[in-house]
C-alpha cells in the first residue's frame, strides 16, 4: 500500500510528459505551416494562374489570423474547457489543411488559410495551458523544453521540407500530410487530456478583442510593408501608427473593465514581467537568423538553395543538441546567470555573422551556426520557463494567453525586423539597387545583435534565487575567512 502514491506519481509524470509531447507535435504542425510554403510558391502560382508574389498573401494572412484570434483563446478554454477547445482546434486545423490542398484559386486558398490560422490560434496557447495544468513545478523545465523545440525547428525545417515535397511530389501534399498527423493528435488528445467542462462564465470582452486584434494585425502588417524593397513609407507608417494607438487604447481599456480579453495583472509578477519584456526582444532578434542567413548564403555568397538549406540545418542540430543540457545547466547556475551570460553569447554570435565572407572556411561557418543553435535554444527554453515559475495556478490561463500574444508578436516581427535591418544596411552603405550586397547583410546583423544585447538588460534585475523551486538551484553561500 505504501507504493501506491509512488505509482500514482509515476503515472501522473508519464501522462504529463505524454501530453507535453502531444502538444509539442501540434505546435510543430502549426509552426511548420507558417513557413513550409515559402519554397512552393512558384509551383502554387502556376496552379492558380497568378504571380508568385501574390501568393505571399497566403503566408501573411495566416500569421495575421494567428495574431487576431490568440487573445480569445484563453476565454474559450475557460468557458468551454481546454480539452474540448484543444481537440476542436486540431480538427479545424486539419480540415482547413484539406481545404488548402483542394484549393483551385488564390481566394479559395486564402480563405482556407484564414480558417487554418483560427485553428492554429486556438491550438497553440490552449495546448500550452493543458500542459501547464498537468505539470508539477519540478517538471516544468522538461515540459517547456518539449514546447520550445517546435518554434525553433519549424522555421528552419519548413523551407527545405516544402522544397523537397514540391520537387518530388506536389505542393498539395504539404497540406495533405497534416491529415494523418491531425487525426492521430485528436485521438491522443481525447485519450490523454482530462475532460474539463469549463468553470468560468465571464462575458467576452468584445471591445478589447477588437482593439487588441486590430492592433496586432496593424503592427505586424505595417512591419512587413516596411521590409518590402519596393514599398513606400506612407502605408506602413499609417498601419504602425494605428497599431500603436489601438494598442494603447486596448491597454487602457483592459485596466478598466472587470473581465478584459487580456488580463495584464500577471505582469505584476517580476519573473513573468522580465520573461515577457526581455523575451520579446530576444525572440525578435533570433527570429531574424532563419530569414537573413539563407538570403546571404544565396545572394552575395552565390550558394544554391540546397547547399544553403543544408547549412541552415546545422542551426537546427544546435537547437536539438541543447535540449538534454538545458535542465542540468539551469540547475547548476540558475535562471539569472544563464539568461545574462547566454544572452550575451547569443548577441556575440549574431554579431559574428557580420564578419562572414564567401572566403570564410565552411567549417567556421558551420561551427558558428551550431553554436548559435545551442545558445538560442538555451535562451528560448529558459525565458519561456521563467514566465511560469511564480504564476499561481488560478492565474495560469490569463498569464498563458498574454504570453502567447506577446510571443506571437515577437516572432511575427522577426522577419519584418530582418528585412528592415537589411534596408537600413543598404541605406547606410548607399546601395540603391534591388539586390542586397554583402555589406548590407553585415550592417543588418550588427543592428540585430544590438537588439539581442538589449534583451539581456532586464535579466540583471532577477533575484539569484529566481525559479529555484523549478530548477533546484541554490546559490553558493559566501564564507568569511
């Protein structure tokens, strides 16, 4: 009889790990579909009879739909139950994938991508909430490590995987492959995730939803317009100005209503606040690399797409290799020291890309990419875990929804910031052509590294004991002679 609690604890631990892996798989599917069509655009354009540039709408509308509907995901989970919403979101995402594959024209495809984005917007934050509810504090680092790798791997694996499928099959299979994955995920979700009927009957904050959704959409779209080489400045400035105004009005509104669409109260928790502020700058900075590096390797370096993709896979191997090391490192050094030291290392590695030339030995390039993969994986997992170390269970849903919106904004702005930095580099160097030169990339990476260094600033304010309950870290006690 004495072994029953131990057996129950072992079963709960295995179930929590299984749920975390299931949610990580669904995250990977959602993240992958944001970038996988990049290399399939020419073939899709021929199928639809349109210009390949027009199909960027399919990528843009997907990301914007995520930004709009993520804020409502927390209310949906609290009202109807996280298990029901998570399973339904996977089903909606899968059905929309089928619709994408059977699309016969641009507008059909765009409409299907909107529906797919709604499913993804519910699937990501609600899935993480499911994991947070079943995971004990002592297992939080392992669970967050599982949930971090999709966001790191998908942007790197998406373009080469899309190119492979498009070359040897058809672009339609990019979406049809989601069907068996989605069916398996739904079955496992219904089996592993505990049923909950929803316990909160708070009304939906429609005004807050409209303000927050339109603010996120305008900011992301305005940033994307700035990054276009052939775009002017009037439209992006207007979109960004409206986004900032709507965002300010949304914050003011959320402080005044009883049941806001986004509860800002978790920001009073210092570890959570640091993770969101520092994490946003960091996510934006490291999201630039998968965008700028392939361009630099192919345009000024003269590599073909395949060789460039292989080099980028080295970055993924660095991400993957760090997973087994993250927990022991955090246990040995604690959140504060890891975030400060590793954050500075990440900034230095991004800066090192501004020194690369076509004459740089390929081994040196690969080592820098691998090291960057290690450092960004460590920082991603650490900052994502730090967000929840001091959040009470009753606040977990609100904190998770707010974090999902902030993370989506940070990652969504990554490509736009990279394009803007590249335009800035061309402007600084007086390059007025449409083709970026090597020096433009060097300036861009130098500018992005400043953002990575800035992300470290708030980490110095952390207590040395921050997150000790999760990591088991105990700072050494100073002894007097």
